[in-house]
C-alpha cells in the first residue's frame, strides 16, 4: 500500500507526473525491451505489428512514433514509409532513445526529445502518429491529444496501443490484482526495484482506458474514433483520424 500511495502521489499532478515518468523510464532503459518480452511472453511485438497495420502507412508518409521508448513502432514503420517517407521517434527520456539508436536500423530514424504536451512539429505536418504504451504516461491526455490533432495532416491517422480495462468487472478485478503482483515481481527480478513496473497498474487505475480515450478523441475533433480490444480488453488499440480538408496544404515537418 505504501508503494501504491507513493506512486499515486507522484502522478497526481501533470508536472510531477512528467518528472516521475522521465526518471522512471530513464532507470529501466537498459532492460526495457527484455522486460516487455518477459511480461507479455513476446506478444507485445505482435500487437505492435497490428498497430502498424491499422495505421495503413503509405510510401512517402511522415510518421511519428510518440513516446517511442526504444523505437519498436518507429523501426516497424520504416519499411511501409519507404525511402521517400520519414520516420521520427519522439520521447521524453534520453536514455531510452540512446538504447533505440543502437538497435539495428536505428540510425535511419530521426530521434527527437520532446514533450507530448507541446510537440515540436508544424501544424498539419504528420501523416501518421503511432503510440505504444504511452497514453497512460502523458501528463494531460486531453492536451496531448489536441497536440497530436494539430500536427496531423487532414486525413492523418492516430493509432495507439496500451493497457486496457476489461468490460467485465470480475475480469477487471482479477486483472488488476495480477498486474499488482506480476509487475512488482518483474521489477525486483530484472531491475532490483519493485517500483519500476508497479507504476503500470497504478497508472492504469487513473487511465480512462479504451472507451474513455475514444470519447476524448471525439471531443478533440477526431473522426471515426474507436478501439479494438485485445485479450478480452486487457489490451486495446485506439484509433481515429483528423477529418480530410480539401483546402489544406501540407506543412513542413519542423516549426
């Protein structure tokens, strides 16, 4: 309970949550990819591939992997974007990006340290925004969704993969209990720090999850906002598009 209360205290306000998330992910960067494989039995890679497929990236597209971590989605977007496209990996945590740069293909990605509440990209400059397990970490979900909407070109698409909340109350209760135990165990075993991954269930409790995110996206102007449940809703893909505007012209990538 003390650990849970400490984490909740840190993530209660946007400023403290930003600082806490940056410090937390900086500590675990070296074993982040290994931990994801262990916790999901490697399934997170399949789910990220589904996110990339749902994004329907085309040759020449400018793609942002936001809250990129070590760049799984950015690296996966390279092939469909092609030589005429551009893939950017944006993250708040330098140690994560340092690991990503060393990965195979990492040198072809543009790595940008950025805050999702104030993206350093021109309006209407991105064709696709991908997010893998980052929505829960944003200090203000509404502000970040508005920033993503601003940066997307008309017809541009957002696809986000994250933990979800099952519709069944009994499954949801069992799931959160499982996360409470498993994340602490993994944190101790791989990082010597129970808090390193105990953050997941605590952040999930305050997270509006797939249905709530879809509602927020609609409020920010996204069209066709919806979600697809994975594994009984314990994971989910959220998606939506900025409505096409035939009178708009593409803007350059940087502002």
